[in-house]
C-alpha cells in the first residue's frame, strides 16, 4: 500500500471518529498503522495481548490503553522519504516571563529537596500552549518523519481520549525471541555543527543514575546483562549520553514484570522512584497523563516482538492549539536557570515542525 493510500485510511478513521495509531520506527522508511474498527477504549494491565499500547506516566491512577490487533486493521506503507535536513531555522520563541519564573521556582524547590533529603534526582517538567491553525495532525506526523529519522514518530488518536503526536529518541525496551534490549539515555547538550560535545559532571552523574537503576532492576530478571560503554547519541539538534543494555530472559518472564522494573526510569521520574514520583505529583502543578509514559507495538509477528518507547518530545493536539510537554533531570549540581534554558531548547523539536506546517 502506498503512503497516500495509508494517509487516506487515516483520514477516514478521523472522519468516522474511530481510533488509530500510525508510526514510523527509527531509521525505517515505511510506516505502520493500527486502524481500530470500533470506538471502545480497551485497556490492559497484563500487556499480554497483541496490539499497540499507549500508557500513562502514572500507572497507579490511570490505565494503559491498547488498540488490540484482533480489533484492528493493520497496514504498512511502501517506502516513505526522510531527510533529516533542516528546512526551517531554529527560532528562539518568546515564552511568557511568568512561565519562566514558575519553572525556575519549581527547579529550585527540587534542588533544595535533593540537598536536604534522600532524593538523588527528580525530573521536573512543564507544559507550553501554542496556538495553531492545523487542518489535522497528520501534517505534523508527516513532517516529523521527514525531520527526524532517528526517532520513533507517531500520531495516536482516540475519540474519547484525544490526539497525541511525538518524535521520541528513547527506547524503553525491546523484547524479541528471548532477548531484552533497553537503553539508559540522559543528560542533554546542544552543539554547533562540527563542534564536539563536552559533557560536564552533572550530565555524567545524571546518566549514571539511570544506568545504575536499570542494571539493579534487571538483575532480578537476568544474570547475564551486557552493557555498552557510554556514548553520545544525537536526537535532532540535541545530544544525550547513552548506554545500551542487553540480556537474555527466561521464557516464563512476562512483559509486565519487565515494565514494572523499568517504568518510570530515573530519566523521566527520578531516584528513589517513589519519592521522586511523589515530589513530581505534589509540585509540578499539572497532570502529565501520557507524557513520559510509554507506547509501542506488543507481541507482533511470529517472533512475538514487543517494542516500547518513552513518550518524550510530544504534544497533545486540540482544535485551535497544541500543548507541548518538556522537562529535565535535576540533581544536586543543577542550576535552575540552566535547567529552564534546556527546556526551551527541547521544545524546538516540536516547534520546528509547527513552523513548517504554517501555524
């Protein structure tokens, strides 16, 4: 099926108010869509069914939504282009001073908590409203696939829940034929073309916290964990520190056990997990819903392959505006103003595509 035919089917789902997700994996040149055939909100606690899962940050108070394979038409496009060529320059958009002040105050509160308690790291985030004139969010999905070949790009819709679009660089996990793969991705820098990225102690510590958390958690599932050296990973105009981890898992290990260990990681929550989560929910001042949750296909094909991605660099789409979500990891060495500036840089992933589609 060619791309135009896939997009036409997406348009029909929107017209008929039927759920769907369309996505393109990292470095792939085709997209896949789940077209759910009814408007039911299906949920999952076990992650045992084949389908596409869309899960919130807080699984204790909200449920993961699944588009079941058995209830969906699943289609794949033929070749689609991508370029990673900047077709619009980065522009420092004006953000309201009150938003800046509020986020700096939040970060300072987080730093104080870390310096005066057992909290080691906390990821603090904010939202930003951008007025738009979109015909539909499919334009955003298409442009994101062109801009970011090294991201998992998606457009998810359910008439009873809403519309989300994103381009995330972070894999939560991949399970295929008894092999589990994951990554520890943290620390953020920008760099001019050709300029080497210089990592400071703050970023190195932040990434090591994530790595140690994953290694400790997976030690309860496997005893043969393999770990790469730390290296620099590029995601659009941003750079992160990354460690890859891989292990074999027993046949009896179920996906829910692995998700319980990994989600939410210190890269999106903090450490200790429950203390960081409590601080986030008491102080951020908004409900994250699906931001910093996870999404992806479950138990697909003969190999029963599951690939889940952390929901970063995303937006919730409304009739006349979008809501951007952005955050950063706070440690004892954080500087509040610098953390604010990092969030401004991170919103550029989404703002760039908003400018392309003419909003």
